[in-house]
C-alpha cells in the first residue's frame, strides 16, 4: 500500500513509524509493507541459508543479510529499502544501522499484493544505485527473474526446478525447489 503523496517523506518518517510497522521509502514515496506469508518466509530462509553456507565456505569478505535489514541506497534521506536478502561485499558499506550504498546482490520475493514494485520501481532503483545482480522470486508462478545489472547481459527467467547460475559467483548455482 502506498501512502497518499501529500508530501515528500524522509528516513526520519520511517523511523517514526509505530513499533512493528514496516515501510520502504523510494524517492520520497512511502510504501507500507504487510507481514510476509509463510511461503515467503520459507523461501527467504532457505535462500539465506544456502547463500550463507556458500559465502562461509569461500572465507571471503561478503556477508548475507535477511530482512528486515536497512539499505540506504543513495546518499540522501529519501531512499530506504529492506530487501528480502542482501549480499554485501564491501565491509565499509556496513554499519550498525545497515548498508550504506548498493548491495552487490539483492533478492526480492514478490508479494501478491504489490508485485509491480519489485518488477518496476525497485528494478529501476536498484539498477541506477549500482546493484550488481537482482533476483525477483515469485512464489505463485514459481519463476525467478535474474537481472545481471553489472554486465547488462539482460534478463533470464528460470523456474524453481532449474539450477539458477549466480552472476556474481561463477561457481554458484541454486535450485530453489531443492531448498524447499
């Protein structure tokens, strides 16, 4: 649900929301967030675990975070998102509030109530902010859209049964149905 745009909202408005109320802020527009469904949480948890295990095995600098985790995309006070999964490889972007700047890889799991936000508004915002890879996971259609934003090689569509190659890690592929 989008709040009526009577004014431009800021990150201060996000932090002033009542406890338990979550929202995202994109270019000063506030988008309220409903609690996720069970399938959403299953997918998020299993993807997070698989990515965590991969990153741990590589002993690198990248970290994976699950929502709610604050991502301040731009150096302004009008953009604040909580991607379902964020992979961040630059430790300097991480502080006690969240991630300052674009994560390397973002995964969003669509909500039946507002899929256009993930496929349109966030895709554009993530691309322009410098996110390297963006996945949109749709539990209803069991389809994953993969955007290689770093190399601009276009969009690839996969089913939950496919082994989905991760663009930023050439030795990682994920089969969503194997995780569920």
